[in-house]
């Protein structure tokens, strides 16, 4: 139990610092600790419910959360995530790990491309926003990540949303996708609630301090740290999937 508490604090701090749900961090660590991929996905979803709700509350207090726009995307994500439990059940453990590895490659790749900011934000109809959320909801909850790292580059790169607002929107999206994913994966019996709740509660402390630290550090250093962290995760997953299989 002690190791789960420290794990939750650490994952929460990293999630708050980098503005993500935490699944991309937590799942590789759980795999390293001996959990199976479907167990790790379930625990990750529980943790994201805690961290995304609290983190969104903090972002709302800071005035960086556009609730009207992201709610439409979030509803789409909620509907899409409802399908994730059945989809996960139909994939083998190795297939899920490969899909997760692909997600991490995408996340790393997008960190190397600078997106132009200070453009006028596009007005997009609600159907398009719903479809965006629906697709991200399916993909993200199938592999146990919140979807923020998929949504943020879309908001910034295609809809020209200001970066800080996009990061806040990404975390708020995780509220919808993770709650829906929790329902779906619970029905599929993929969730270790005891471990998930312990990590989730502990992550609240980490999220608080991660957000405080985020506001005090240079953004370029923050980006370099995230890239380095992703490299470590990808190297571990490649070794796990293809070398020590």
C-alpha cells in the first residue's frame, strides 16, 4: 500500500506539471511493478478520474478553462469511451501494449513540432467537435490514457486555441472520458478498485504541487524534461514487447 501512495503522489505531480491525465506515466510503471496491461489500464482510469477533476477545478480557478467549447468535445468523448471496455476485452495483452507504444510515439513526435500560436481561434460547429471527442474517447480509454495528449495538438494546431487554454481543455476532457471509461471497464471487470482509489487519492496531493511547480519553471526546460521522460518510457516498452517477450 505504501508504494501505491508514493506512486500516486509522483504520478499526480508529473500529471499536474505536464498538464496530462497521467495514464501515459502510470501504465508503464504498473507494468514494471508486475501488473498485467488490462489491470494497469483499469487502475489508470480510476486515477485519472481523481486527477482530472481536481486539476480542472484548479485550472478553472486560474481562468484558463473554456467550459462551453470543451463540454461538446467532452460529451463526444464520454460516448466514445463507453465502447472502450468491450474493445479492450477483444485485444490481447501484447496488442494493447503495441497500441500504447504507438500512442507514446505520437505523443513524443508532436513534442518536436512547434505550433504557431496567436492566431484567431476557429469557430467549429458542435457536430465536428462531438466527432473529435468521440474518436479520441474510443482510442484513449481503450489503452487507458485520458486523451489530453491527443486533443491538445488538435486544438492548438487545427483550431488555433491558445496553448494554456488547450492544456486546460485537455485535462477537462479527461473528466468525461475517464468517468465513461470507468463505467465501461467496470462492466468488463478490468478494474482493481482498491489499488486505483489509493493511487487516485494520493495523486491529488501530487497534482496540486505539480501545477504550482509548472508555473515556476521555464517552458523550454519543461518540454525537454517531458521529451526525456517519453524516451525512457518508449525504450522500456520496446524492451518489454520485442526484446524480453
